[in-house]
C-alpha cells in the first residue's frame, strides 16, 4: 500500500501568505499538486497546522505531532500518520510534482532493501518529492529528532538511502521542472508562466 502525504505545514514566510491556497492557473496550488500525483496512492493525507483552509478538500488533515520542528518534524508526522508500508512525500509548493518520478521511487523500494528512494539533482537531494519505507524510516527520523537534530538528512546515517540519479530522472522529467518549488511571488509567477 502506498500512502501519499502532501506537506503543507510550512510558514510561507517568503510568500507572505499560505502558498498552497494561492490561485495557480485559476485554482489553488494544492489542487494542482494533488491532481498530478494523487492517483498513485491508496491513501492521501495532508500535513498542516492551519487546517481551516484545506477542509474543503475532504482529505484527512494532520497537525504536526512535534510542533516547531520544521521539515523533519513534518516528515515524522507524515510517517506516523500514514497507513501504507510506503509513503510518498510531496511538498505543497511543487506545481510540477511528477507522478512518474514517484512511481520510479516506489518501484525501487519494491525491488531493493533500501529504506528511502530520494531523487538527487545537481542541487542536491529532493526529500520532499520522494518515497519512504515507513517501518524503517520512522525510528531513524524519531532518533534524529530526539537528539535535537534539525536537518532533513540528519537521520540518513541510520538508514539505507537509495539516491535516484539524474540519468533516471531526466527521461521522466525532460523539462527539469519536477523539483521547482515556489517560495516567493516571483517564483510563483515564473512557474505559472511555465505551466
């Protein structure tokens, strides 16, 4: 079973307002993200600490279990809340979220003993567009939080991470847009013009 968790727990401080609910090509950005990847999953959840704006989606809304722990805390919440053996994590600010890449990550976990399949681009790892094995990642992420670590990769030394290389990613995302996130009004406008 694959669970999909859309991470909408960020502060949106650089945007100045809740970016997941901003109109992107005529509808809230989070609807676009969901439409692009939801069909892969047996279960869909949204992690958010501001649930009011998302209730209309009629998808379970999960607040952070450990507040104020940033993206790592959001990952922990997602892994705790999901029921699937595999959990696809996607940030709410990825207008070009790519189901084919998530499917490739899922398939890698089905045929290898890896704990997570995380794309690696020239900019580094993309942990908010990746797939995790819940049973093994959850204790490693919790251990990192318990030792007051904050970085998204803090737990990787205690897990087997399959880094998905660009030669696999490029045919699935030839325009190179899957990991383009929108944190500022300018980035949002540029992404909308590319859509």
